C-alpha cells in the first residue's frame, strides 16, 4: 500500500533527521520525500495499513505530517 503525506521535510538535513525513524519501522518497505513539491510529499510503501506508525515516527523526529487523501 502506498500512502502519501504532506510534510515540512524540506531539505537534505531534514531527510537525514527523519531517516532513522522511518528506517526502523518494520512495516515500511520504501519511502521518499519530494522536496521539490511545495507540499514536501512523503511517499511511503507500507506492507500493512498502519499509517499511524509513520505519522508517529515523523512527528517524534520533529516534523509536521498529514495524510493526503487518495483521489
């Protein structure tokens, strides 16, 4: 399942800060942040439907995150 989130992860240092938090999540297969997008889209490929684990990890790393509803 691919889930997209609007964040304030806006630079390489921000990505470095959030990397350990996302990499330690067992339900995350792949993730990437589009820092060129004005909404700083975090795209996460989950192997379950536990979106809250991602939200909690990013929030604990000090960033804002909000799920973008699928169209």
